[in-house]
C-alpha cells in the first residue's frame, strides 16, 4: 500500500520578495484527494514541488518520489509524444542499436526496456488512444487537447507511479473523457 505524502514547513519563494507557499504542513492520504483554492494561491506550484519539477525553498516533503504530474498546459506543449511519455532517450538508443550502430552506453540506456515501444502503445491504448509506433514521433500539438491529456495519463500508467497529480484534470476533455 502506498504511504501518505508528508509535508512539513514547506515554503516556496520566487526571487526575493514573492512568497508563493509559506510554512505549509499537511499529510496527503492515499486515495483520491482534491485540493481546491483560488487562482494563484499555489496549487500548481505545490503539484510541481511534489513531483520534483520544482524544489521547495524551505521544509520537507516525504513520500512523493516517483509522482507524475499532468499539467493543465500539457496540450499546448510542442514536444514529441515520446518525450511526454518519458521514453525518448531509450527509444533513440534502441533505434541506433537495432540499426547496428549501438554503442555500449546505448545498451546501458536500454537496460531491460527492449519492449518500450510496445509498452508505450499498450499504455496509450489503456487510456483510449490507438496509436502506432510512428505516432510516438508526432508533436503533441497535433493532437486535440483531450488526446494530449490522455497521453499524459498514459505516461503515468507507463511509469507505474503510485501517485498521479492532475492539475485542472477536466480541462480539454470532452464529456466522455471526464
């Protein structure tokens, strides 16, 4: 069972004079938890700290290692699907190796992930996207907002993360996607 996330004395400051979070202490239990607050209060900043995208200025966070954050701005990101899924480096090494141009470091990067494309396509199918290997090279902006959010969800499934942090999760989704 996944342990709770423990936050103690958490603070985050932008520059010298803009305090976003100040002395936040909380325990986030397992299961579905909602965090509601006014715009600009620091919810997205907290999500980014919990997933390691930002480093807090003060305090500690315990238990959030490996958390995946799906940002509300994901559909507006201009990167390949493989980057969103976190498999770009492994995929490049795999392609070089299969083409006969692999180096020792490519084998180290691949490790046990020889089936990474199949697992990625399976994770995408789990969230309702039937894509092909070549689609892993497509730019995220070529997908609808809802499809882009589903790609983010596939990243979480592929990573096997115990924690999934959704920022404005219903943005860009149609009624069926919600």
